[in-house]
C-alpha cells in the first residue's frame, strides 16, 4: 500500500533519477550525508525525514518552498504516535511560509488526543512572546476549540490572546471580539486581567456603551486595589516586590480605573458624581513602588484631572474659566482633541461662541506627540467634527457644517461604527439642500463604500 510517507520517497527517487544523480552526488548538492539519504529512501524501516532535510532535497530538485508538505503530515505521526519534536519543527516551518492548510491537518490529527492541547498552547505562547502574533492565532484557536477543562487558565489566556490580536479600527469586529472574550476575563491570571479589562474598556468607550465602560472601570479598580494591597503586604513580610508582568505600571491601572469611571458618569450626564472620581486620580504621588516611568504616569493623571474638571464644569454650564482652560490646553496639546469635543458640545448646549478658540486650538494640536492610541484619537476626531458641524449649522454657516459632517462620516465609515454612521447620515439628510454637487457626490461615494463593505462582510461570515 502506498502511503503519504512512501509517496514522498517515491517522488524524491524519481527526481534524483530525472536529474541523473547518484545518491552521493545528490547528497553533495543537497548538503545531506549520503548515508542519511540512503536510510531515508532504502532503510527497512525507512529513516524518518526531518522537515529541514525535505526542504534541502526540494531545493536541490528545483521544487518550490512547501513541496510535498501536504504528504509530510504522516511523517509526524510514526505508527500513529505523535512525534512532538518533529511536529513542532514542521508547524513552525509552516507558519514561516503560510501553509495553514498543513497546520490545520496536523492540529486535527493532534486533537485526536485532547491532552495535546498543552503542547499546542506552549507553542502558541512561544510564537506570541517572539512577536509572531498572527502566526500564533491558529494554535490559540485550536486550544479554544478543544480544551476540555472549561475553567482552565490555559483556555482563558488563549481567549485573551485572540481578543487582543483581534482589536483593530473596525468597531463592529471589536465588539464581536469583546463579547467572545468577556466570559473568560475573571479566569485569567491577575496580570493579564488588568490588561484585559483596560482593553475591554477601550472597546466600549469607542462604542459609547457607557454601562459596560462603567462596569469595567469598577472591575479594574477592584482588581488593581487588591493587587496593590497584596504587594504591600508581601513587601512588609519579604522586603522586596515580586515582578509584575504587565504592559504598564500598576499605578496606570489604578488611575485609569478612576478615569474610566469618571468618563462613564460624565457621558451619562452625572457630572457632580463624576467629579468625585476625578479627584481620586488628581494626585497619585502617594502610590508606592513608583519608578521614573511611574512618576511620569502620575504626572499625566494630574493633567487628565485638570482637563476633566474643566470639561465637567463646561458641561454643567460654567464657562467662567474657559479662557484659562484654553491656555492650559495650548501648554498641553495632547489634551486638545478630547477637550475640543467637550468644548464644542458645551457651546452647542449653552450657545456661546467658540470660532476663534477652535481655530487657535486646532493650530496647536500635536499629532507627533500624541499619547492616545490611534483608535482613541480617531474617535476624538469623529466626535469633534460632528459636534463642530452642529455648531456651524446652528450658526447658519452651512457650507462649513456640511464639510465637517462629511469628515466625521468618512472617519466613522473607516472604522465601521454603525451608530455613528447612522447619526451622521441623518444629520446630513436634514441639511442636504445646503450641500454642493461635489459634496453630494462625496456623500454618495461614502454610502456606497459602507454598503459594499457590509455586503462583503455578510458574504465572508456565511463562507466561514
């Protein structure tokens, strides 16, 4: 009976004959000892082929990368037993050249014994730590689909890794990724939990889902406090701090928990309550275990608190310190974009003029030194353009209103935020009569892009 492993050997033998080589001359060309080639082709039983040897022979025979890989899967399972050393080398090679069909075939065979999820997870973590996130994803997905212990830490980490890798500019995809991950967040190790909750909060901030934003702010606060207190207790007993394997300093998670909570309350119109939480991160210099980076983060929170207190006063109708606020923003240009959104909202609500002020602030925006993630900055631009378009419509400056509205709609479509797209489309229809022919063409092209993207998305989901 001809098997996949014998097929490989037959093809190698045929290639050697066609090239007119002896085993010795072929071995020299391939860079493989003649005895090894003989053992592979003529041994009884035949000597196993390493993936490196197969690649060298393929190159010597003039075949492309990945030659005979689909047949090599059987080579990894000698007498139906998994040879993990050989399997791992093959899987790593497949990730290098994108042979995901072979990866799937090997994983399907491996999952005939579910205990192999341990090895697959280990390989995924190795790839992830090397920065090969995309390459690691099929292995994490394999763990997610086959892990038999549903409360295992391994399963939770696999979900966490896939969630973090799935976050991008598309808000609808981000929501799907968040929903898939959420149920596993409290099964993570504490260090992963901190970063996971912060990532979830960012997703729901961009979605303007204030209930979930508040929830994850509260959870982040509870966990960061517990970790801080435990580290303080440990330090008193041992005299040193254990390493905390997180992306940021602990003070960041603690401070951000209050920032998130205050923003959620602000967006729900609970301004006075929000001020109490702003005060909590106004001065975090008391926080122990602060290095130079930690102290820089504390300084940032101090700036956030000043800006957010001004924002809450403006939203409450108090504009007495508006000029002082503008001076503060010019000195701290990273805070201009988020603050412009609030200033414009407040101007629309209370009817004060901001034309000169906005022009002055926009000229001071520091894009090259922005410490906000790109997705957050995009969200700020979307909101500012929208609120400023309303401001211009209220001022009966319709041409500029249309211009800013189209900018907001285009950015909303780029990240495919359905709620924001619909909101802006409705406003455009209200003022359509003031749009020029060129603006109507631009509007129609954006709508066409949205329709085509949504149609393509539906098709791709059906295929999967």
